[in-house]
């Protein structure tokens, strides 16, 4: 279950980051128009193509999606650690997944053990900060796609282990047993 949830949350985080990027791009045009520095040639583009720009809702959505992605990754990490006899792939940046999840969940306590340990590694770490490129989204240097690839590997090994035992791991789109 948690491997699937990691992948689903990664999709949501990707969409939220894409929305932040588009809103920030639009904001440049909106700010230019508000300052009276938008060239006339760009006016129709701004009127027809530019959205609302950056808003608290856009930022909050990205922060929430990051939080839930880290929570899912931490839950999958916990399952992998508890099922150590199943020879599941070890998480990339295992300690960082835990620290980032705790740091994001307990942002109100800057003296908590996760915050202290994380700031030893990244002195300027702040909750909900991420960086993105065309190729990846990173949370304090931890690759979202690295975690996704790991979750896919975990799911593959779980399914293979279950098949060897004659058991079935339901597919996320199945409804058998739920109705």
C-alpha cells in the first residue's frame, strides 16, 4: 500500500510544483504590468494567457503535497525496516527521509532531535523548502524520483515474494474484497 501511496503523492507533488512554477512565471508578467513596465507587445499575451499568479493557495498546496509525500515515504521506510526478512530494497537516503518527515511534521519545535540532526547536515534547512528542475524535485537535496524509483522496486520485490508463496498482492485499481 505505501509504495503505491508514495507514487501517488509524488504525482500530486509534481503537479503542485508545476503549478507553483507556472504561477511564479505568471507573477513576473503581472508585476511588470502593475509597475507599468510591461511592453505593449506583451499586453495581449498577459490578458489572454497569464493566470492569477502566485497565491497562498498555490503555496499551501505544494507544502501539503510535500508533507504527505514525505509522510508516505517515511511509512514505506518503516515497513521496509520491519519486513527486513523479505529482502526489500533499502531506501535511498534512509535517515534523511525520516529526518525530513519529522522536521516537516514538527516544524513548531526547532529544538526537536530531527531538527537538530538535520541542521547539523544542512545548517539552513527550513520546513517545506524544495528545489526543482526539469528533471527532478529535491527536498533538501533528497531526490523525489529517487524515492519513487525505490518505491517501485519495493513493490516489485513484494509482488515477487508473494507470487513465490502463492499469494496475491492486490493491484491498487482492484476492488475485490472491498465490496
